[in-house]
């Protein structure tokens, strides 16, 4: 089907063998997160459509693999230009579906275009290497596509999450079957269709649906790699099924990212960093700040600034450019946030700001600052995924670093410190994929990271992702002896 916006029409259903196709399976209800009112339905692909997607991707493998690397890169550049051209329409669709702020939503579509462009450049540079063998022979290690990749992506930041994986898989010569989350099906499918339209038929297939559709992809022997961004529970199931049949599983899963504030920092600056990390996208990012450790020397001053910031956030319609915080994606997510906060309050924590859902239709929860939190509370141990800064005051740097490095997750961590020795210690000792020093957001293009423990496995982005999506083959070549006459 197509969904019309003011500027264009975007394909929001399946894309099979070079053409849009309406999904013909079960339908799932959609609710506007801003109002709580029904807003439509998502149709799932049928088993026959999933089969057609897999068969088409399998059929296209040989031709796409044989396509020159430069031509594959050119196709990605064309796809990037299309995504960039439609960035506003894609962003508006994301606002309507998940409640993301309009500026952030449109900006995330631009980031997706940039990731496609980056892969078009970096993805053609490493084709393998030559080896030092015998002088009368040639020994090389070739880098080859693995085959067909199933890309399964989340609702909270669907454009960059999908674009990075799609770009790396495609530029390396793989074909792809992509399933965006059913909670952001329309924007996810729309961006993927724009990319697929720049490629030969079958190279990128798009199917819509929920976990049932995803499970069919993961279990199919024609899928050589499963690349998933999403919850830890889903990632573990995918890892077990894919690994059980010998497929590669790349998993970027949940996080419980800490932010540690050292003594000697500027309190207003530290509070602004915490607020940005905890409240951006209503706290619904994989690397949102979910637990905060404040050095006792600065705790009171930082909290005073943080509470003022939280109380001053403009919570309004996400399509209004003046809004600073939109709704959570749906009732299911707000129930998790409310449960974590309510349990913490019952166990002795105090809400200095927020602490209860807003009395208005829709999935609205205010910026919340909790103090007196302890390690056994879910708000400090399990992924909350909402606009909640859960704070614990620590006696000194060493205690804060130890606590920041604890827990089941290992996605990312932030430290704010004026002490270079402390910064270097944190970079060395924190067992997470990404350590950010004095900036909760940021980083150069091309960074690669391995999530640890319950946060997943495998490189989810950057040039090293290409290594995950290619296989190495050693080739030894000697001349045949001349034929006897």
C-alpha cells in the first residue's frame, strides 16, 4: 500500500522482486501515541510472501555478487540520494507512527542517507590480501559475500539502524530480506523501499509483520546471516535458532547505559549532559542514559540543575517544532516505565521531578529524576527505555567506576571528568562496546564496537561490520605443468 504525505507518496507495504506489493496476511492495530486513538492497521506478510522474498533474494544472489564493487557502490549512492530527497516525508511518517519529535525524525532519515553514502565509499576498499608464498605461485585471501542476510530492525530509531546494516550487507555483495519492526512498520518499509528501488530486483526484499514473520526468516536455511537490532530477549532467541543451524548472528540488543559524574565538573554542564542522555527521544534509544552515578562532592549542585532542566522540558505534540519531549511509543512501553518507577518509589526512592504518567490521552510520561536508587531496583538493573534519570550518589571516583561497570549489559557508558587519568582509566576498565568521555552523544564516522554480555555480539556498525558480512577464502594458485605430447 502507499501512504500519502504532503510532499510525496511512500510505499509502506512489502517490496518483492523490484515492485511494491500489499501485504496480505494478518492485520495488527495501530494507536496514535500522542492521542491514544486508533490510527490504522499494519498488515503482515503471508507465509507465501515470505517464501517469495527468500526465493527472490536467493535467485538474485549470483548476479549481485558478480556485479562490480564500484557498481554496487553507485547503486547505494543513488539510494542515499533518494532517502535524502524524501527525508522530510519519512520523518513525518515516523512522527505519526512512534511520536518522535519532528526535527529528530527528519534528521534521522538524513543520517540514514549518510550511512548509505559512507558504505559506498568504505565498502569497496578491502577486497582481501595477498600472502607471501612460493615464488612460483600466487596465494591470496579473498573476501566474499556470505549470501543472503536477514535484517531485523527496531522501532525506536528505525532509519539509521536499518541503513547501516542494509548498506554494509549490500555493498559487500549480499542480498537482503528486511523486516522492520511492526511498531514502526510504515516508516521502516518506506525507507527500505526507496533503497530497494535503486537496486536490481530481488537484491533487497522487504516484508512487513511481527515476530512470526521474523521467526520464519531466522529459521530458514537460505538465510546465511541474521542481523538484528532489538531487545535482548529476542536477540537470545535469534542467536539460539540461527546458531543452531550454523548461520551467523549479529545482535545489538538492550542496554542499561551508565553515566558517571566525577568531582570537579561544572554542575550545569553535567546536568545538561545527563538530561540529553536520559530524555532524548523520550529515553527510547539503545544508548540512552539509564543510570547515573554522582560523586558526592558535586551531587547536590548537579541534582539542582538537573531537576530544573527536567521541570522545564516542553512536553507537547511531537509534530510541533517547539516540543522537546514527545510521547512514548505505546501503552506497552509506558507500562514498563511506570512499573520501574513505581517499584523504585515503593522501595524508598524519591522523585524530584516527574514520577507518574501525565493525565492526558496518549502514552505521555514526563522527564523524571529519581534519587535514592539502589542496585536491586529494576530502574537501575533492567532496561527502562523511558525518560527516567535514576540517580545514585557515590562516595568517590573508584566506587562510581566500579558500579558503572557492573550489571548484565555492556553497550555503552559515559564519564564526565576533568581528570585525564580518570578518563584513561575509564576507557581501559569499562567493559562496554563504547566509552564516551565528556560527551554523552557524538563520535566520528566509522567507529566500530562490540556490545558485551546481554547487549549482544558482533560489530553492528562501522567498517568492521563489513568483516562480519563477508567470508574469507584462501586461494593457492600454481601453473599447471605443460601437457605431454
